C-alpha cells in the first residue's frame, strides 16, 4: 500500500533531510520503501513523502515505535501537523 505523508518542519529542511536519509535501516525493519520526497518550491518547511508499506499494520507499528518518534522530533517534525493520504492502487 502506498501513502503520502505531509508534515511541517520547525528546524528546516536540511536538518530533516539529513536525518530522514540516515534511517533507511529503520524503515526496512517495517518493510517500508520511500518512493519520493520533497517540498513545495516556495516552502521548505512543508515536506511530502511518498512511501510504500506492506500493510496498514506495519504503518501503525512504525508510528508507535518510540525510536521513530524521537528521530522525527529530533529532525524538527511538527507531529501535530502530520497528514496521511492513502493512495488507491
């Protein structure tokens, strides 16, 4: 299943990107694969990610992982701004 995640950043795109790219091994643990990521041309503090996951259960597991939550906070992700859009396949 594929989904788009949208979040707002509080500490800038470069800090987020550096941390985001350094944790592929954690995404692999949940069978998740990043298909694309980026931000609007005029707003580096709003990031979109297109991710493929094996199941809704794996997405929920990953979202409850305290290590992932800490990494996201450390990267400046405003957790309250998170939006998910599940894509029809």
